[in-house]
């Protein structure tokens, strides 16, 4: 099933399919190791529901909804 | 960055991701006390220090922590420029053993620039606890450069690291580091460009790295294109890429992916997780500290507890200290009488200089000596990034950056540090917002004023006195945070328009703080540092105040002229001329505002002994203070122009007089408007 990363339920894992971002924003995401095929686990939402913490390549990284809705994952 | 280097000294750069214990390694090697903390972005300005090994001397340069060399932020740019073009003899890349994969990304990029690299796998003790097993020999084989395992906090492995630094910087061995292999066409394009760059720069520049960056269209290297031979070859190589369908974006993707995949490969063949759920403790703790239900309440509670401990704990030592210092004052007076010193000399030194000094020390030292270590413990533990995580949504709705809460936390210590800390924010617009609003949170120089005024005017003596003081203080801090958000929003709707950029915040693993070290370090590094600054400012101000109070023109002191001049305006905003003057004279350091007020009242009145807050309160009330004066003084203390050091730092960081002036004007205007409004309302309803 295809989802954008922000729709991934907490506690679930998925694989990155593509980044619908460009320019600097795309580069920052690639820099985090979010390339095609990378496994991402949604860990927890912050108290107000956004951002969400993800487990990416051994590191916990919090991302905002504005960015994660442009990351398409295979769930 | 300029370095003064003796020809025989070897320069070693210390690089690594943020928050991998780089500063701890730096301190252990050099003995310098660079402040360390468990959150990304601690090294805000480059530190350098010396050490010697095998009778050779070395200079160690601590670079800001970075995730990559792509120069997304000011910090990354500083690190990249030094790694690529700085004159260094070796680079030590410190990596975190508990999240090696991410760290290897930077390692692969640095290996592209230079062969002289030593990998320092730090935090091995933490990794061991989490049952993460790292095969260091395998890692060394795969990377092709020396790999040393360390636990810098307990000094383990550092000698081995020194040996390797010595070997690499003196070229005892040649190393053949592993290079990332890119797509065939990209490798062809690099091969076209590399020899030309090497030719032009006589092999003195990292040609492979520069080729990759030039093909990427990285504008920070466009000066290289001024050589027409390089430009022509670049055009040809780019044409080759395009003819194979590799557009600019595909190129960037392929480069990034190749590095990430290589890092992953090396990680997988050298690391074994003996316990798959090795970070379950961190996750459980995060569930409590950042959950919807408990996240924010725990945050406010922690803040409150810190303030409560500070207020309660500081009371007694403050009284003892001031009793002692005023006992000395009496002795000094007796001494001056004994040697028949002229009255003016006695006045300047004892009533002016010494007394102001005594006030600053007795009022400031105890709360600082308690607050700083407590705050540092939280920092060491790794809680601050969780604050940023909890608060981010509020900052987002103000169109600001979530990491602004980290720079705000730094501001609690010192606003100038907070302003420099804004370098961790990569988008220029959001960084500027963070810089301009940093002064809205009170620094340690302003806490003593808030605490003592609250204790004097709003709390009756009772067993709950310190609890109530804490609640009021926490309220004022929340007000300053809310004001930060409002002003951030205002700025991003007016002069700093824009949409938030991408935001990625690392939540590092929790670490058990090293209590002993934290306490010693924060007392000596921070407390004494801030105190020293206050003392340096307090001495001349004490003299100035005394002179102003005692030099008379037409039988009226200069102090009276000044306070009479400021009086009418000060009354409008609920203060008096003296308080307003104290704020202005306190421009060099906020710590001396209250001492100046006290000094000025003392110079005009006859009361001389003040060894407790109760007596101080009497003095203030005798000089016309009411609860309104107290509130307005506190509000103005929260919202007024930054101190001189902070202004200077803002000018340096923004490089613009305009933004510096705005940072002065903005909080001052807000403070004055608030005080005016409160005063007008209070007077209208006859509440005073």
C-alpha cells in the first residue's frame, strides 16, 4: 500500500519509495539517509500531534508534517 | 578562521556529527574546558587547544558538528571549508558507536576529501550497555584508515588515539581510504574533470571532491570555474551526464544514495546488534517525556522544580554571604577611619565600589551556582532536544524553526551564547527570527532581579514562600516564552516573511549525566565566568554611581538631575527615574540593575545596613515602591534592550546594523508599552 509518510501509523514500518521534494529540502532529506528503499519506523507524535519522531538508520529524527507528506512510502 | 601555528606544530581538526562527544574528546586531549552537552549543535564557535604527544606538539581545532559537508547551514559551511581548504595535517572524525550508520555518512564524505583521517569510535561504553558490538578491526579494513575505539568520558582509548594522530600526521604510513563508487557515467565525468583540477592546483586541492561538487552545480566553488580549462572540461563532463539522461536532480540523488548505501554496507558488516530492542529504554522514556498527556506538564514541572530548588537553596547562602561581605565593609570603614583617609576616598572605594560588588556577589552567586549545574544536568541527560520536540508545533505556527527552543534554552544561561547558538538553524530567515527574539527569555543576569523582587513583594513569609515564588517566576518565564512566539509570528508576518523550511531534529539517546563532573564544570566554567563579567562591570559602575550621587552642581547631585530628567517618563510606565536610569546604566551587564537601584537610594538616604531582603524591601518601600513598581520593573527586566555583549554578538552574527537596532528597539518598545498599559489600568481603577 502506498502512503505518504505522515499517514504511517505509529509503531509501523515502511520503505521510502520517492521524495516529492526538490532543491535544498530534497537534499536535506537525502542527507538524513532517506533514499529509496530506506526503512522508516514511526515512533511517536509530539504532544500537539506534530512533528513526529521516526527511526531512520539507527537515529531518531523528528520531522514536520509539511515534509513527511511529501515522502511517499510503501507500507 | 585564522590560526597562529608554529611551523613544527601539527594541526589536527576534530570533526563529527553533532552530539557524539566531540567536545569531550577535545577536552580530554587538550585539558581545556569546552562546555559539553547532550544535544545537537553544542560547538557554536570553533575552539582550539594544544596537546603534545611523543614530544611533538599538536594544535587541535574543534569544528562544529555536522551531518554532511553539503553546507546546509553556517556551521556546516565552517566545517566544510576547514576540512577542504584549511591547513591541517590530519582529521579526527568522532563517531557515535550507538548510531554508527548515520555517522558513517559524514565519514564517507570526508574520506573523499583527504587520506589523512583517523576514525574515533566514541561512546563505546554506551554501545556496550546497549549490547551493540562493533568489530573495530573489520571497520578499519573496510574504511582503509585507522579506527580507534574510545570512551572519552572515562578517558578510555585516548592514548591509542594520540598514537594514531601522531602516526597519521607524520606520514608514517600511507593509507588508502575506501572511496564511494558512483554510477559509471558519473565516474567517467569525474575522471574527465579531476586531472584538470589537479593540473591547475598542482595536486594541492581535493580534486575528486571538487569535481563531484562542481558537477553538482555547487555555487560555493564557482571561483574554480574562472579557469577556462576547468570550465570547458566541466561543460563537457556535464554534457556527458545529460546525454545519459542524468539531470541535475538525478545526479544529486545518485551521489547521495551512493554514499548512504556505502555507509549502510560498512555498517552492516561491522556492527552486530545482540539485543534488537537495544533502545527500548529510550523509547519508553520518550513515551513519558513527550507524550500528549504528560509531555508538556512534565516540562513545566521540571522548569518549576529547577526554579524552586534555586530559590530555596539560594536563600540561606545569600544571607550568609551578604552578612559576611557587609561585615568586611564595616572593617574597611574602620580601617579607612584609622588611616585618616579623606572622605571622598572612603566614599568611592567602600560605599561605591565595594558595596556594589558585595551586592552583585551575594545576590548573584548562590542562585547561579545552583541553577547552572541543575540546567547542565538536564542538558547532559539529553532532555533539551525533547523540549524542542514538544514545543515545535508552537514555533511552526509562528512560522519559526523548532530548534529555536534550543537556542532559547541557551538564552536562559546567557543571551549572547543563545544568539551564537542560532547557527544551528539552517534557514537564514528563521535564524534571524531566533536571533532577534533570543533576548526575550531572561538570562542568568536577570534571574536574581526577578527572584528577589518576587520574594520581596509578592510572597508573605510562610512555609510555602518558596513554592509561591516559584509559581510566580514560572509564570513570568512562560510569559517570556509566549512573547517570544508572538514576536516571532509578528516578524514572519511583516519584515521577515516566508514559509518554514524543512525541519529535522535529532533526538539523541539519553545518557546518564556525570554528576560530579557536571557540577564542577558548570560552577567553574559558567558561574565564575558570568560572575567575573558582572564584577568587572560592577566596579566602575559603583564608582560612577557614587560620584554621580556626591558631585553636586548648585547643591543638587548629578544623580538627582538624571533621575529628575527621566522621572516624568518613568512615572508613566510605573517606575521612577532611578530605576529607569539603572536599566540604562545596566547596559554593559544586566546583573547590576538592582545593585545600582539600591546604591542610588542609599546614596540619597541615610540607611546603610542591608543584610536581608526584608531590610531591602523597607528601603524600596521608603523610596516609593509599590506592587506596581515591582511588576513594571520585572516586566521591563524581561523586555528591554539586550546587554552590550549580546548587541555586539548580534551585530557580529547578522553582520547588519539594521538588525542590531531592531533587536534593541523591539523588546524595549514592547516592555514600555506593556508597562504603560499596566500602569494606566492600575491607576484608572485606583488599584495603587
